[in-house]
C-alpha cells in the first residue's frame, strides 16, 4: 500500500502542473510505490493492471516522467537495454546499487565511509559534491560456488 504522504505529494504535484488525476494514474501511483523492488515500465504496467485492468501502456509511459519529476521516483540506467525505476529513492536518497550480471538481481546498499570518500575525492579535484550514483556490476556468488542460482533458474535468465 502506498504511503498517504507519497500519494498526497504526487497528487499535489500533478494538480499544480495542470495534470488530471485519473483512476488509471492512481492505479499507476499505487503500483509504483507499493513495492520496494526496482522495475521497468513494462513491469509497472503489469502491476498497475492488477490494480486497474484498464491501465494503458501509453498512460504508464506518460506518467513515469511525472513521477520522476516529483523527486520520489528515480530513473536508473543499470546497463541493460531498458530503464529501471527505483521507488526507494524518497526514503533512502543516498543508496547505491549492485547488479548481478548473472541473474539481474539488484541490491541496494548504503555506506557512510563510501559517502565520505566520494566527497573527499570531489573536493580534492576542485568540485563541490552533488548527486552520486554508484553502480557496481558483479557476479553471483551463489552461482559461482554451487553452479546454480535460484533467481536465475526461476526467471530463465541466461
């Protein structure tokens, strides 16, 4: 279930920008923020249609940039052929990602020492730190040690 504060902020943003808050958009908002998993636009469409079967693909693709503009959803390029969306950005704006190249699992992490080091590097090079997006591509330890990965085997990836 989407937190009321998130829904309220998005609806306020849409209203202040002259955008209608339709039943389809409400279903998209619900689907987008009722998970902590990263998703693609097509995965969001599937989730939104579970809330309201009338949600159209076009409405999802038109609504996603609006959700990103609110600052509550982050668009991520994870090195795949499509963009992913991170619904955890509002509650954890300084997290980073590890992406398994074997099974496509996305793991979020925060590290205070890494944050400090990034700031020191930027300052030493004459910059003021701003947004930092760290993406680590890694191989699955489970696959390396056992020869199988439950996520990979279940999804049919690779």
